[in-house]
């Protein structure tokens, strides 16, 4: 293990004077390799604090680019960097923060074909993802590679964190054997989150990583920390290892449509199909007013909530339940829910949902459209 340079001693002096930490712990941080999956709301604070703490090698897995809607919570980036790849940009910024560390960008999406190879290069893994298939994939890969996993998740004003697969402890599947039913799950791409919450949960994740590397403190293994930002209440729930759930024999990506039941009766159409339709159809936007202010297609508007609550006035917007009707939202999730409700409770006969929502339309038909 290499020694600390004079610059590093000055940089980390507040660590070096900590009881039960000191130079030995700092050298452990310097030699550690940590892979962070996702440079988003959770990944940004995790990366920033681990870089500042002196973790020697940080791997960053993310195939996305910076967008304006990221900046409310992903404070590692700024508006002048819109469109740049997150992994490379994060690595560049972290090196500038701390020239004594090594940052390795992996500008790719974690998948069955690369998860084990990527994870094998590191000592610890941090889950900064935002969807169930990736969470299960990361967990299973860590089990197969025998790597500890530091977990975090967010929902509106609430967050949670835990440590999995540490020294024979429980895994993610021990706590969550199966993902929730799609119809009961929050919409991964459209659910809101208060901007400060990822920072709070991300700092907890970074703290757990430092504890695992240095051996100080008591890690959250076998414990799920739950935090409510509205009340500032924190709760810790204990759980046990379940051998049959912890046993993983192969890596596979689960099929999951977040927020939508797997079986649905409403037809989905591609943006190109809507563009090519020359019939006298009706077009309904089920997003909120603030979303329409950013971008919209010509047509009527009724928020999903009114439709689901049975308070939608379709006559008032001039809709005929017998006419062909297209429904769209941001990503295609709310429109499916709305169309099914319109079919079941309002008597619509010819309903279609726009696959991918207005984001899909912008990508396939109108690249100049401003999106969010």
C-alpha cells in the first residue's frame, strides 16, 4: 500500500485526526475501487463525496446525457453542459475536484452482457439506478461476483438505503424477492422527487461505502433505513438473509413495465403511425398543465387524475366516444392508464396510446421539439 503524499496529508487532515480512522483508514480509501452505477440524482452526491474522501478509483456507469430536467437534483452538472455524456463529464469534474484519484467512465448501459465484467474490476458497488430491472441485475451480479452492494432508492419525499451481500449478509432479493406488481409501482420515468432528497440518500450511501472500506462503524447490513423528508423522521427495519432468495445461479434481466400492468387491453402505436394517420381522430394529452407549457401536440387536454377519479368532462372538450382517439403523456405510462379508464368507464370504443409518449414523438418525428 503506497504512502500518502504531503498534498494528500494536507487534503485529508480532518480524516487523519479522526479517532479510530487516521492514516490507516485513509490508505484503505486510497487503495479501494468503487463502481457507481448511475450518475444521476443518487450517483452525483455519492461520487462527489467519495472523490472528496479520497477513494482511489471510481468507476462511473451511465449511458445518458445531461438534460435540463436533471439539474434540479443532479448538482454535479450545469446548464452549459446539456447534451454531454454524464459518465465522461462526471469523471472530468471529479478529477478536477481531486487530482489524487482515478476516475474511469463507462459510457454504457449496465446489462446482462457486461455487468459481471464491469463489477469484477471493483471492490464495492453502489446502486444509483432508478428502475427495478437494473436493481435486480446489479444485485444478482454482485452476488455472483461476491461484491458488497450499497443500495439507495427514492420516491417523491421518501428515500431508503441499505447494504447487501456484505460478509454473508442478506441480499436485495432477501428484502425484495420480486418486484412489485407493475400496476402498483410508481412510474420510473415520470414520478417526481424533491431535489434535495437524492443528496441526502446519496450521502448516506457514500457514508456506508466509507464504513465498508475502512471497517469503522456499523454498516447497514440486514437493515433498511427509511427516511421521510417531510417529517424528518428516520426508521430502521431489520431483515434476515433468506438462503433460497440469496442463491443466484445465472444473470438475467427481468422484464418489467414500470407503472403499467403487463397485460393491457389498449393498443399502443408508434409515433410514426400517429403522424401517418389521416383520419379524423381525436388527440388527448393527459399530462399536467406545466408539462404542456414545455411541449405539446395540437389537441385537447385532461389530466390523468380527473380521468381516474371519474370527473373528466369529455363532452366539454368536444370528444365523441365513438370516434378514433389517441392518448399521450410524457413517456407512455399515464396514457395507457388513462385509455384503459376511458374504455372501461367512459365508453370509448377506439382508443390507442402513443408508445413512448411525447418524448417518443420528439425522438422519432420532431427532434427540434423541446423536451423535459
